[in-house]
């Protein structure tokens, strides 16, 4: 067992991402860690329920040990065991994000010799986290290009505040992890939009479709629109816009909330999507930090451009480099466009980096 790593949870972005990345890397390398000052600068510092569930899930798939795993705890210790493939069910119990829980678990499970299945229950379309649409239409595209074999199915949407959504995840053993070269995304091939909602009125999706068509009227691409009314534990809605490119993909989403019209929801996603198109960059600001860790495990060098250098991106780089012998260079100022270069694992080194 490697020596315990001490991590300041208030550094950089200072949120739950540091904990999730540290848990994944701990499972991959067999390295224990102690994290202090967890979410210290947040209005409600310490572990919240969704962070607690990430800890418990990481312990469950590896029979790991943890100390300080209680609501509000500012300090936690985690000592991983050996990751085991299998069938797992995890329930967050609130509208906490199932997408962020998935981000914690998929890599260690995908690098096992056999497949796994996950049933994740919680929030699927909630603020400050990747929505299910983003996972399915954006994030998953890049993982498959790297060599992962992951399958998603939305069984039931879960909107804020009650959550109650369910996502099924199939994880097959990953092949050789390939580097990614995305200096240019290429031309737009097509654009698709989707509205998922429950209890928001019969014309909710129609009004969003009309708004999206108005925003994209000057574009030369036909807009394919899907309108899904799916039963959920609480009313809510989400609108997503997906761009398919010759050498890439992007997905921008927006969520409904009290006092926000369907048109406003669609407008928000469309404006962010069109802003992305104008930059010419290959990767959106959310995908950038989420593909950093799997690229660090790929053999060789990867490179991509992004529309924005975020604190999440910088913090994820710093956390990864605490655990793995890789090089990550990020060009560009915080909040501006940037370029990311990753020098991944050396040729012949096993992708698990296992020290256990």
C-alpha cells in the first residue's frame, strides 16, 4: 500500500470535484488519502449527501475503508481495497447528481477484466451537475473514442428538488485507451435538440422547439427535435442542444425553474451553443475537465482546444498529478480560451497504474 496523500479540499475550485477525482485515483492506484477542509468555502461546508454517497460507493466496489464519512464532515480518510466488478445499486436519496456519482465509479470498473452494471438513483437533470442528456450525447461520445465501452439508459428522470430518477449503466472492459487529438472539430454535420419534462404543461416542448428553430434559422443545418414527457417524482424540464461535427461533439443543456418560461430555458441553451460554434474550439468547457483523467491513462500524448479554461479544469489537473506520473500542460488564462496537452502513461505501462 502506497503512502497516504494529504489533500487540501479547499484548494482551487474547492468543491466536490476534488473528492470525486481523488476517490477515482485512489481506487486506480491503491493509494490512500486524507482530505481536509472539504468544501470549506461553500455556504454549507463539509460533506453533503451526494459526496457521502460517492465515498460509500467507492468503498463498496473495493471493500475500502473510510473515516469521517458523515454529513457535514470537513475531513475524511479513504483507504481503497481491490476493485471488484459486479452488479451494484446506489441510491443518493436526494436530488444529488447520479452523473457525478458515475464519474467517480466508471474508470475503476471499466479497467477490470469483467463487466459491471450500475443502477444509480437520484437527480438526473439538476443544477450544477452534468444532466443525463450531456452524459449520453456529449460525454459518452468522447469516452467511446478513447476505447471505453459504456452504455447508458434513462429509466426515469429525476428533477430538482425530489430527484427520484434512475439511470442504468452497463460497463464492459475497456480496450486499449487511445489518445485524443482535437485541435480542430471540423464542420457541423447536424444539430439535434431534445426536451424532457414532466408536469410542465402540454405545450412545454412545442414552445421550446419553436424557440430553437428561431435561434437556428440562419444556420444551414436541419434541426431534429425530440419531445419526451417522462413521469418523474417532481415537476421539471430540461432542454438540450447537440452539435455533431466531423471530429467532435458538444451538448449544451438548460433546466427549468420556477418563473422561467419554456422559451427562456431553450434560449439559454441555444445562446451558449451558438457561442461555442463561434469560437471554433474543439471541446466545451464542461467536457474539458471531465475527459482529463481518462486521457491521463491513455498511452501517448493527447491534445485539445477548449472554449474556456475553468477552475474545475485547473483543479482536476492538480489532483491528477498528485496521484499519477503524467504531464498536463494548460495554455490560456482562467476564463479564456485554451489548449490542453496531456502526456499520458508510457508505452507498455499497464493502464491501472496499480500499486496495490
